């Protein structure tokens, strides 16, 4: 039972080879896919920022009308 609790030690060379082997298995995106995904993230971020800004402005106006502090 004590043997199961021990961690398997791996020398650095074997570890580096295993990392390299796992890296080969990864499906990497093409540069074009990366650029497209980046553009989509930027566009969505701008849309969310505009939505939050407009929502904040509407809420601020409503609170100002209710409390009478904004006029």
C-alpha cells in the first residue's frame, strides 16, 4: 500500500521527451484562424462594452429622475 502513495520520479530528459510527444498530438490553429478568433473577441468586447455603457447611462438617468438629483 505504501508503494502506491509514492510518486513516480521522472528524470528531466524523459519528461522533456514526453512533453514533446504530447505537443505533437495537439491540433494547433492556423494563423488565419487565430486572427479571425481575435477579431471576433475584439468585436464582441466592443459590443458588450457599448451595451454596459448604454445600460449604465439609462439607469443613471432613471435614478436621477426618481431622486431628482440629476437635474
